[in-house]
């Protein structure tokens, strides 16, 4: 697949002779959605020095291809609506049909974002009701390489009962909520890749410029060197052949630094968007402390190269998964959730949809994607579209020690507290200076604070909530949003030294 893709790009970039036809990346196709109320970026390739004019909706812009034949222009902003015809005039003329103007979002990450409507709850009912021609999605292929791929063979799809089954479920439910609320076309660019690691989505030069990522890159460089050595070798042993095959898969896989950045993202990086939604982290859980810096680095890298400032970036915190534990334990998944939450204070215009209540212990792919999409949509509706809805899950603010008890304060407790199923808070653990956590008794005070204690800990110093792979916890705001898992301590975790 990679060889064919690279060949396609080579043919595209050699389109600089007098016989060359106008070439557009696949993000520009019939049925596309372009971003409203922002300059609409359009690029492609033609003859070097060729004059280019782009027209749509009564607006026009002209430019000229550079010495390599690439042109890049921005059409003046348009209001929501359509359908329009987008016309590009160069050495030939191309007209793209049924183009809508509305809101465009990236939906990205690993398998829980890739997860389709077909594989989610009630796909039969969802498909029967999916009559939303103003919702569109484009699904990008999974290509991993260190060389930029500038176009693919996928195009935009109109949401219908016949094809919505192949849409990203989280992306679709997010789009549907937006569309039904703000009543404009919604376009979703789905580039998610199951099992992908965060570092695969980042420009390798950005990673190399940070000393903290040196061990990660050195690990990969060693594998790359071994792959090159074995690839050039002759008369390999059977063991060497097996090693070579395994390395070959890694070289084109979804974990190698910058592989997805080059193989997938580069083909549409810069397309005018409103923002991005993201669901990833499972593949980085064993390096959760590293994720504290890696994840913000990725977001910052995207924002810088997109050239649209600090566009909104909202993600899904990891769901509950794996076996429940009888006693409080350490957890790499809890540490990854913590790293995700910390990113909100690291970068502006970011937000986290907490779903600690809708995972499945037996399945890393929980089927309830409707609530995931809705919780992400709350962030977008409140912050981008001025809709008055609760959007931020309750979050730990501070603690106060009162004798043998610790009293916790929180932010974003819209409508007070509503513990699920039973009246008392469940999911709190408490520890003394020995750092040994035990389950705690907790009660909600009249002022909304939560008092935590245990007869087993007479001098408490730290509290944790929902701190496990699959915690048993029940705290929700009155608005129905779950309390964000947290800890008050900063004791080194199980992934603190993993690079």
C-alpha cells in the first residue's frame, strides 16, 4: 500500500509539464463541506507559473502556481448554506459539485474514534434514522510512512441510512448533535487509526527538538537501523527473516514517530476547520507520565502547522476498562487519565469529555458512543456556538485537612451533586503518610464540599477518587456529568520512569 501511495504522490508532483492536468488533494471532492465565516483554503498542483482562479458562491480569488507547480489560495469567507459548485480554473477547469458551507471538524485518535456506527449500540435503529444529507464525512485510509503523502483515494460521503454504518460513531453522534442544535451543515474529517500511538501523529522534527523524547526516538532509531541492515543483507537465517518481517510491519505501522503525521495527516493538514475532537491514549498508557508532555506537544504541533491559531481541541478521557479491584491499587490507566486532564491547564481552548461511567470492563471498545459524542458536543456548543449548556465535568479544586478527615472542594458542580444508584459517594480512597490507600467513607456537605475519612487512617494526607483501571464510582453533577477522576497527592506513579 505504501509503495502504491508513494508512486501516486510521485506522479502527482511530476505534474509540472505542459501536458500536466490540474491535480487536487482528495480532501477536495464532490459533497465536501467547507468552513463557514472563515477564509476557505484551496490548494493543488498545476503547471509552474500557471494562473489559477477559484470561484464559489459568488466569491472569487486568483493566484499563481509556484516553481514546483503548487498553488495555495484562500477564498473569501461564506455564510452557511449551499449546495454550491466549487470551480478551479488553471491549465484546465475542475468543478466540484454539491459543496456545502458549514462547520468542519477533525475526528481523530485510535480505535475508539475509528469505531463505526455499525459496531455501536443499536446500529439498526441508528441507520434507519440517519437521514441527514447536510452531515458529511470523509474517511482517510491508514498509511504509515516517513515520507509525506499528499493525497489519497477517498472522497466525501453524504449521510444516508445506507452508508452511515461506516461513519466514525463518535464523529457522527457529535456531528448530529451539532447539526440538530445549530442547524448548519456539518463536515467531519475522520482520520482515526486503531491502536495508534500519540507520537505517530507528531512531526518528527518537533519530537527531535525536545530532549525528553530522546529515549523514545533512540529506541526507534535502533529498530530502523536494524531494519536497514537486515533489508540489505543476503542469505538471512530463518530467525533473521522473521525479525525482518516484524520490523517491516513496525516501519509502516501506527506507532512509529511521525508515521501517521506523514502518511495521513499531511494530505489535509491546513484544510480550513473549526476544530478537532480526539479519542486516544490507550496505546500510551504504559508511558502516562510522558503523555503529560507528549499530548500537548502534539496539539501544539497541529495548531502551529494548521496556521489557524489555537483552534478548539476537545478529547475523550479514557473510559473504565479491565477488571475491578477489591482494594485501592496503582493504575497506568488512571495516570493516563490524569495526564489528559492536566492538558486542560497546559493549553488554552482545550477540553475533556469524561466517560468514566460508560466503559466496559470486558471490552476496550465500549459500544455506547452516543453519550461520548454528546459530551464532546457540549464542549463545542458551549464554547464555539454560544449555546447555554453544562459542558465541564466536575473537577477537584482543593483539600483541607480537618483532624482525622479531609474536606474536598470542587469546580463545575452544575446543579449540585447527584450520586448514582446509592445516596452516598462511592469511589474515594484515603491514605496517611505511609502512602497506603484504603477505601474511604464520604459524605456530601451542605455547601457542596465532600468530607472523606476512614477509621483505618487517623492522620490522612491524601485522597484519590476513581483511581483505577476500572473504578467503581458514582459521583455526578446535577447536570449529569461524571466527576473527573483525580488524586490530591503527587507521589511517583507506576509509569513515572517509563520513556
